[in-house]
């Protein structure tokens, strides 16, 4: 079964079906055929055959950020401004999602014309474009303290809680 359906289904789907077949057998007090060594060998062969299909994610490059800026820079929607800020901070500061989620408004510093964000003890210098996006976000959101990047509900209302790393992943 596993080998025949491997042309139409993914290995994870076949694995779920095999687990279900085993569960039905156990419920009827029968031996679980999915525990047989031949089934395990067949699944290992399928997985090994499908592995080359896995590809690395394309890197996020400056041209991607430029295209996003061009598309979203004139937007007045709070979500668009926040998302553009996330992409810009992530790119310029080489930040992880957890570091972005932990940013607070108090971590934003200004020194004359330059804007910075503090990541732990590290000061990340922001480009002029990112500094403008950050200032626009702070102005439109009215955030002066607490989490810098916050959730926005489906009605466009800003929440008090920070974005979690999985939400930042979905933004990308």
C-alpha cells in the first residue's frame, strides 16, 4: 500500500494512514500490521527516496526588501507599516524572530540623526529608510512603552501583547 500510494501522496500522509490502520487493528484486538519490520523498511525507503525533494528556503535579500518597501511605503494601514518594520529590522539587524518579539519601545534610541535599537547589549544602527518606517510605526500606533511589535486583530485594532515568534514567521 505504502509503495503504491507514494506516487500520489506525501510520506507524511502515508504515515498517518498506516498509523490509522494500526489503530483500527488494535481496536479490534488484532495484531498491528504497521509494526511489522517490512512496513518499517518500506517507510524508510520511501522517506529516503523523497528526501531529495526537500529544498532550502530562498534567502531574504536586499532586492526583496527593496521590492517590499516600494510596495508598502505609501500604505497607511497599520498592519502594512508593522510588517514593513518587521522585514526591515530583521534584515538590517540580522535578528531572530524571538529577538524581534522581545523588542520594546524603550529599546529604540536616537542619537542626533541616527536611530538604533538595542538587542541585549548590542546596538543595531538603522538605515534612514528603516528609521522612517520605525518613526511612522510609532506615530500611527501610539506606542511609547511596552512591546514594540504587537498583534493587530482582524478589525485593525492594536493589541497590548507582543507578537509571538510564530506570528512573525507568518508575516514573512
